[in-house]
């Protein structure tokens, strides 16, 4: 024994960090805690002892390894010295794995005084991990009861505190029954319960153990540590034991970490990445019920708990046991993503599917498993819950609005996570939108709307568009903007879904959608038309509010790019009721946004045309000439307005701003032709003014007509520098300036 | 449609049952009723003495029995009804000592094809739950079912419209002579004090009226039900100058059964038990879907 160990030591020299010298000097200055003091005293008295600190731990360990008889701490300075070395290194750096075997043996074999053993145990702080073998061999010392009760107790506490740092736990699990026998000891019982709690697996739960625990319960009454262990047993074997935890309880175990708390935190911080998450208590306590509400009428998302309904399978022996009880991994213990990956083949969904909503790991799992029953369970539960709790459908439930909001929020988050809507949620929206006041849980309802799946127009019209339009027209500006924002997200979700469907369809030829691609694209187009319609009316109702216009144009920023970004044959121009208010807007932000959108429309149309030309084969879809025509009409109006100062002459759109010169003259406005070019446009005039001030600081006449020729180019550069990127893209792409010298000539503006 | 054996279902009559709808039970097996009784028994004991663990299977103060009521169904497609009973054991440790029934509840499905046809094998459709006894036990038993079979219980209210249907349908049923009166209770809205109006009609008069209204026997339409009620309302108005159509119908009681809008029912005739349950099953399913 002796030889083997010493040879092991020589093979693996203790790796005491080199920096211990400097660290030592650092704490010497502070010198507050006991071990430090003792070392200080010891050093002052033994100045001749001047050895390398690197070797000191090695020496200390080999001293403890050889120590044979009871040595008095007071009398032996050597013992004092070595003990202090262990303590100081443990506190600063933690101990390397190799030393635990020796030190645990010494601490528990009862040769030394309890005071020494206590100090040793308290300083058993790992630098990284604790080898399981050393723990197991130290447990064997408990059997021969060489050490005192208090040391045994401290050891159990140490085991609990250090549980996460033990490198393996297989052999420790084999000692379950041994630890269980310690429950008899009244002092040890709370700590042993905690240790068992950490060690318990499904196979540890046996009827005789339950009976033993119930006996203890009968003897000692309600004890939090027993409750915790018993509820864990119930979790694994609900067919053997039942317990309901009282609601108020928060802590079930006495704190074992005490002496090591600070040290453990340092280790955790040191190896934050690879340290396991500390074992959280996963006990489901009884929910505190609000007295006022009747049974089952309050909103509780069930805690995830293992399937109680296991005996159905266990009983039928012929039945292929897919959900084998010993195999399955309880969801309560699922805490990390790697656990999910390791156990994904024998993971079982919780007994109540509703609990997946708050558990991202289970949502991941749900995403992988395509089982109808999973969705059906969730569908029934969520459908009933939404129906029962809806604060604007159910009488007298207004007081629970906050609860309901939280619930809707949770549902929405889960939908975002899964990237798909729940059908129960869709049905709920259809049922409740006509009754909704547009105020209660507004942002939650509008967000849930964004996950309504793509449906045919007639269905969408009666279920969504009609009730929504009613609310939209009669509600505030802010509500209108929120609705537009949600509809934009709805559009994006539909487009994403469509792209994925088309991809998977092209992957497997056998699978085909019920509806053809054009049918699906038409459904999306209906939404865009709907938004165009409500936008036109809303702009009138709100007298072209800039804020509203921003949200409308934001919607069209998605629409204009569908061909290139989603590779879908769809291009819909905004209605004139949107285009003209944006073009003639008082605000440069809207105008700039419009310019950007027109630039993107152009890019998409050009790409589409190019593809048509390159691929000689007949494409299933082709933008109608009407789309090009519409674009060109808008483009002419825009260029006429902003560039060639001929807005009122060139505009050929039937709903455009073409006006006869006669009429214009009657208005008495002098320079009506240039009225909307980039200098005089009400949205741009501010820039022109600032430009004039910079270009001619001495001139106070504000002669806008000075901006021409070379100055026109400078002015453009000035505008671009002011952040009007959309305008820049538009002018550079859509206006072909024949030469830099002859500016203000209309170029090839048509696609 | 067969009628249930009157002997076996007699205990369901003349009791007040509170109605619930229940979503399909996941992985329920009628072969395991005994096991379920053991588990539920331990669960109830654990709930009653929060914080103390209870071993499953030992004798407890409250005895739970699960039993099947195979007669209570509309067709073979329906799942057999299931009865859950809680009875208290007397504290005297005596065998065969009297067990007192404290609470009972039963699940049933009569012609619930609309629901059962659409769910996969793993699910059991028993959409209607009826409970008699303290609500605290409904809470415990319901929670256990919800946890164990991932279902959800909701109170099943009966709308005034459905009450008028019940009034018409039950009026049309044949009953023996000197049956109790048909009574409709109306509640007057928007009053500081609640005011109920009871409208009792001799059952034979009511049937005579209904027979003039109903065109095809065995078939009832919404128009016929509306007409029947309108006749009753106008008769009432002629005598009392009160428009009952402006009030809310809250209760209907006939010799067949009585129903309250809060979702409480009392069966009075075993002959018509299945028929009433069929209507209630339909209401429960429409609440679920």
C-alpha cells in the first residue's frame, strides 16, 4: 500500500502552481484568517525552515500519508506546518485530484485529533475535480466507525457541498443503500436525506425504502428533508407513494455548503464553462390558490413532471414497452441541452403537455418529434385554457388580465421558438377577435396574430380581415401602427413558411401541397392588397400622419423585395393612396423611404426580367406587363416630381397628380413646375436652405434658383451626406444622367 | 337507441349533478380501473394532509372505487361510462363496517362520434363529467385526472337557447299521468335585487301545445322551438303583461329532468336518461372543439 502510493506520487508529481510564492506574500500582508495566522506564527518561529513552496504540498501530503500515531497538534510543529500548508494552498488554488485519497484517509481514519480532521475536511477544496475512487474509499471508513460522529457529519456535508465536483458517480450510486442506513441517526438524517436526494435514480426507489421513510415520517412528523426525498421518490414511482407538498415551503435542506461556500464559488467562477449546473431542486410545490377563484379557473401552466401514467404500459406485459419505466429519463432532471442530446432517445414528454410552453428544452424536443398526439394534447389544453381565461369573453374576469397577458406572452414566445402557430391559438383569435375591444392585452393579441398560418382568402376575410378592419378604422393612430407592424410580421412569417414548403417540395417529388404555388402566392397577395386598402383609408383618416406612413412604408419594404429575398413570384406595387401621400409627404424620412422602396422594386423587376431572358424555358410564373406598367407610371411621376420638374405634366397615372397648365395658372403659384423637385419639395426645402447657408454664407436672400449646374451636383452630394441613402440609391439607379455636364435631363428611367 | 337497465342506473336519478366538459383522456385504459383507484386514493390522502407522504395501496380513510357503467352509451363506438366514488371508512377497525358514500362523479359519452372519430387511438373520449358532492373533491379528483391523463375540466354552462330546446324536447316526451308540472324559471335582469319568475304549466297542456307546434314527429327544428316558447310567452303576457322574452331563462324542470343554466342537472326518468345524456354530450363536445 505504502509503496504503491509513493510510486504513484512520484509518477505524478504534484502540480503546485508556481505562482504560490507571490500568492503567499499577498496573503501574508492581509493575514486575517486562522490558517494564515498559524502559518505566519509558525514561520516567524521557524525562520530556518525555508523550503520551496512548490514542494511544500507534496511534503505535507507525504507527511500525512506516513503519519502513524496520534500526534498532538499543539506539540507537533511539523503537523502544524503541514496542516497550514494544505489549508493555505486549498484556499488559494484548490487541491489537485491526486491528494484527495491521502487526505480523506487521514481525516477519517481517526488517528489524528478531531480538531485536525475538521481542519483537513474544511480545506478539502478541489482545484478541478475530486476523483470518485477517493470518495468511495473514504466512505469505507464510515463503516468501521473509527471517526467521531461530528467528523462523519462533516464528511457527509462535504460530500453534498462537493457533489458536483466528483468526477464520476457510478460507484457512489452503488453505495446508495449504505448511505440510506445512516438515516437512522437523528443528527445525520437531514444531511443524509440531502445526499440521497442528489444520488437517487429511478432504480433506487424501492418499496422497502419507501416504507422505511414513511416510518421515519411517522416517528419524526413532517420534516422538510423527508418531504423532499419522498417527493423525489413519488416523482420516480408515483405508483408507490403519493405526497403533496405544502405551498409555502422554500428550502428543504439545511445548508451544507457553509464552510466551503466561498471556496466553491471561486471554483465555479474559475471553471465556469465546464462546471455542471448546481443541482436545482425540482420539486413541484402545491400552487398557492387564490381563494376567490373556483377550482380550475385560474391560469396555471403546469410544471413539467414525469408521466404519472406509467402503469398502463407496465401492466400489459405483451405490449412492446416503448415507454419502459426504467429507461425513460424524467423531464424534471432535464436541465441542459447536452442532457437533452444524450437522452433524446428515451425522453418522455411530461404528463401535462402544457408545461412544454415554459421549457425551451422540451420545445426543442417537440420540434424533433412529429407525433400527432403531442400537438393534440397541447391543442385541447391550450384551447380550453384560452377559452376559459379570455378576459374579454368571460364575464368578471377583467381582474385577471395580467395573468392572461402573461399567458398569451408565453404562448407567443413558444410560437416564436417553434416558428409556427398553434392551431388552438388560431381558433381562439378567430373566435375572440370579433368581441375584442382592441385594448385589452393589445400587444399580446397583435403578436399572436403574426403566427396565424397561411389560409385561403375567404377564411381569412371573415375570420381576420373583417373584424380587424373594423377595429382598425375606429381605433387610435397608435393602434393602427401596431396592427400594421403585426401584419408585416404576419407577411414575413407566411413568406418564410412558403419558402420552406417549396424547398421541401422540390426535395421530395412525392410530396405536394394541396394548393398549387400560384394559389398560395395569391393568398399572400390578398394580405398585401388588404394592407394596401386599409393603409389608403387610414392615411385619409389620420390626414397622412408621418408616423402612420412610416409603418405603411415599412410594410412595403418587405413587399418590394419578395422576389429577390424569398424567391417567390410576387410583386405588388403600393396603391396610389399610399404612393402619392408618400411622394408628396412633408417629411424627408417618408420620401427617402419611398425612394428606397422604388429602388428595390426596380432591382426586383430587373432581376425578374433578366431571369426570364436567360432561362429560355418557360417559367411557371412571369410578372404581368401590368406590374411593369404600374411601376413605370409611378417612376415617371417620381422623376417628374423630384428631378425634371414636370410632375404636373408627365404624370400618367389615372389617380396621379397630372394637372392642366390652365388650372395650375389659376392657383397663382409662380414656380409650380419646380414645386416638387429635390430643392423645392416641402420635405427637402430644409436641406436646400441649410445647403444655401453653407454654400453662400453671406447671402441672406435664400435664392434657391442658385442650386443648378455644378451646384446641383454639390447639393446632391450634400443630401447624400445627410443620410438620405434611399434617395441616393433611387437617383443613381433610376435616373440615367446623360453626362455630368448636361444634368437635369431625363434619362432612361423606364424598365 | 337502447335504454339503460333501470336497475343499474337508478342511483343516478333524483340527484343534482354539476356538469363539466372534459377533453379526451390521454393513455387511459379501462383495464386499469383498480390501479387508478389505488393511485387516486393515495393522492386524495396526500392532498388532505399536505406534506405527509402516503404509501399507495394501504387502507386509507377515504376509499376510492372506479367502476364501469357499460349501459350508459349511445352506440358501440362510445366509450363505456365510468363511475368514481369516494366513501369514508368508519374509524372503527371493523370488517364489513358501513361505508358512507361521500362523493360521486361519472364520465360518459353518448353518441359522441363527432369527437371520437377525430382523435387517435391513444385518446379516450369521455367528454361529459357529472359530479355530486363537495366541490373540494371535484377539485382533487379533477386535478388528478388532469395530471394523469393530460385532460382539462371546464364547467359546462347551459345557454338559455339550449334550455329552450330542453323545454321543448322534454315537453314532447310521453310520461305517466299525474306527472309533476313543467316549470320554467326566468330571471329578470338589471334589478338591484334578483327577481325570479316561475312559470308552471300543467304537463298535459304543455304537451298539447307542443303537439300543435311540431310538424314531423321525431324531428325538431329551431323554428318549432322558438314558436313553442313564443306561444308560452304570449300566454304569459296576456295574463301578467310581462314580456318573458326580455328576461333570461335560467331553469327548466319537467318530469323528465331539470336543468339549470349554471350547468346543474337532475335526471328524473331512467327511460329518458340516455336521451338527456346525448344532448349534454353534444353540448360538452361543442365546448371542447
